[in-house]
């Protein structure tokens, strides 16, 4: 998987971030939306986004939502509800804003298959032996994206970035 050593993820596209330093580069805790707020906002997006000088919306709670759903239900919800909200966000802001999902411990939950760059989400108990086909559901396994976000040359990945989901 390609690595991204650029701040474009802070201003455009969709990202899934798990690093505290990366999160603090774009938002303050008081500016973070809950997943419920995101779903409500998708019915009427705000004129001004709360983070990063109006360029970014950070959302927390996706991990908890996925943990509460059975894997089949999570597949359905991701592919229908969440993907619809992401597409709506991209359309509303014409690709000129960033939607960032804050996923603490996400580095332990995402699994990328090296040979294919397929991205899967590891479920929690009682479904810990299962994975959700995250990449296939949300971005159709596009090969040019996602990219691993790195904050410094040779650094560990702090998240995943996708410029535009279709």
C-alpha cells in the first residue's frame, strides 16, 4: 500500500485515523462530531465545518457502532447508511473538505492484505473471529487508494486516506 507523507488528508478526502498526534493536528475535542451527529448532518450539511479552519469534519464513534452490530448487519450499514453519508459529504463540499473518522486503537483493528491491499476491519467479541470487508464495501477495492497516512518519513502509519469514494 502506498504511503502518504502530505497533509492533503487534513483538507480533502475521507480518512480513518487512529493516532493522537494526527488527530490533534486537525481538531480540538470540542469540535468532534459523534456518529449520530454525522448522520443527522447528512440531511442538511452545515455551511461551516468545525475543524481545521472550516476544512474538516472529524467524527468519533464508528468503532463503537461496528462493535455493536453483528458482522452481516455492519456490512449492510456500512454499505448503505455510512457510504451514503460519505458520498453526500463529498457532493456537498465538492471534494474540497475532509471527513475524518477517529478510530482509537484502529491500528489493531484494520488488517491490510499485502498482496491485494484489501482492507478488513477485525470485529470484536463475540464476533472476534470475523472481519468486515471494509475496503470492498466502502471504496470497492480501488487500487490507487487508500493510502497509509504517515506523519514523518519512515514513520508508522497513523491512518488510512482515500481521496474520493465513488
